[in-house]
C-alpha cells in the first residue's frame, strides 16, 4: 500500500509499473476537483494494474470495498443477464418479447423484440403510473407487481420520423427483469442472478437487492448544487477553480442537456418511482429502495467489483478459469451495433451495450464528448460520474465509482480522463 494523507485528503492504493501517470492524475483530481470519495480500479490482461481509493473529506471509513450506487452503469448487468439466457438457448435478441411473456403484447406491443428493448427502442421510456417502492422487492416482483403494469401499457415514441430510440433510463431494467424471471429455469430475478452467477463466483462487490446486513457497506452520495457549480465555474483556473469547466463551458453543457430533454415522449408523466424527484438524491439511499430491484439504476458496486466483471467481459466471458459467457454469447451481446438519435447520437448493440468509436470533426458535439477518449470501449456509465466499461482489443476492465455526483457532467468526462490515461499507458507498454 502507498497511503497519502494531507489534512482531510486521504489517498490509498497501488498501481503497477507503467501506470504511474494514472495515479498522478488521480491525486491531482482528488486535490483540485469537487470530490468526496472515489474508487478507481483497472485490470489489463487479467491483472490488476490500478487499485486506488481516496477521500477528499477525511472519510476514513471509506474503503476499496465500500459500495455506492452507480445509477445507469447498472444497465450493463441486465445486458449480461440476458446474454446468459441466450448462452443457454433460452432467448434470442431478434425474437419477440411475447414469445417469453405473452401478456407483454397488450396495447399493441406484440411485435417488439428483445433487441428493440435493449437498444432503447421499445417505446416504453416512461410509464403512466409511478411504481410503489415496495413493489420492487424481489418477492413482490415475482408476484407480478411490476409486470402487470407493463403488460397493458401503451407504447409512445418521440414525435417525428426516425425517432424510435429514446433513453429508457429506468424502465428497461424493469422490463428486462420480467423477461429474465420468466425464462430463467429457476425463476430468479436479475438481482438474484447477479448475486449467484457474478458476485459470488467472481468475488465481485456488485449487489442488486441489498440485504439488511449489507446496508452498512453502502457509502452515502452527495450532489454539489447547480448554483454552486455555476459560481465555481466563474473562477479562473489559477485561483483554484474546482471544476474542469469554466463558466462558458458550464453553460454550454447545461444548455445541451436542456435541449435534449425537450425532445422526448416522457412529457408530464408521474415520477418513475413514488417519491422520486430530480433534487432528492437521498431517495436512492432509502433502505426500501436499496433493497428493491431497479436493474437499470440501483446496483450497488465498488470499483473493484465493476473492474472484475468488466475484466471478464474484456476477456470474452472468461475469468481465471471460469467461463461466465461463451464466446458465442459474448459475440452476440456485442453484435450489430446501430447508431441512432436518442436524441443525442448513440450506438447500441443488440445486447444493449454502447459501443464507443472514433468520431470526426463533423460529428455532433455531444457525440464527440461521449466517445473521444474512450474509443474501443463497450459498456455504459451512470448519472454523476460512475463508469463500468471494457476494452476487448486491449483487454482492459475499467471501474470508477465516485460518491460526489456531477449531474451536469452528462458524459462522465472526469472518469473518461482516467480511461484515456489507462489507454496511453497500455499503448506505451505495447510500443
């Protein structure tokens, strides 16, 4: 271990030879950005090369095995779960969901395929009722508490031609969970699958559906205020600005996100879950929410856990002698990437994972912000900063978990900086 402390700042962990620049960047960011607690873990060729954690607020209870909510980074777990079913010949991406769940076809949804859902093209980006948090407990999901709402729910798409894709921020996981539990031979939920088929055999800190005795492992989250970030962006970098963006950058990013929010079908729908508001991040720390299963948004993870699972995926489904996914299933999950407007341009495979690729000067600004610096990676990221991605060509498994959530950083650029630095180190070792 190589622990550093300076007043409230605590930084601990190790990096392998050749990855010192990653530690230098990590230390710089922990000192200069508006951080609380963070974890960064990276595997290359099955070996841990970065394992760092720290606290800018003197939280000595925060450890590399602490768990935190990673929001939409969770989505890749539902992709893994459905790929696991495909591996056993139980589903097909191009098959209609009604083949596995006949009642899903109510209100004209009978032609929707599994791939439509996983690419965010199912026309179910929001529901017309709020879900009761108690209905998200595994025992109630198995009583069809959520499924009954979905079965006769109508589809709705963004207005205009070519606008089938719309971010199913929360609903994709609920629908995928209903498919999974109906098809899985043991009738398990995705949370039970994660625990039994990923967390336990891989020794990974990833949990969907936290048990009472696990609640103490979860680190609290915080959100710097929008006004506070705005005021911080007015400072010159030389006077200690704790944001990467200046005022003009900040306003442009907020404006981009506001303009994309106008182009959606969600409209005046009720909140996804009863009691949820945009300003109430503490809502996700409620034990009832944490114990429930919203696979798209509430997997609790450590960066070590994310890195282990992503290292398995970077290595085509194999991990230390264990085959979690066959080569056939891995290829299917990563196959047929399609670029479409969501309303920002995105590329998703039939298995529901984003592919990050080269862009050009002519590419839309938001698409460039999303892809530049993480080309070659697959996976997704979560609101406020977390990243769960893998790079098959370089065999990189990457996990980043912050507890201070930059909600205006829609493309998770502070974590992307670590990805870019890791790639530089790998390429330097290869040259």
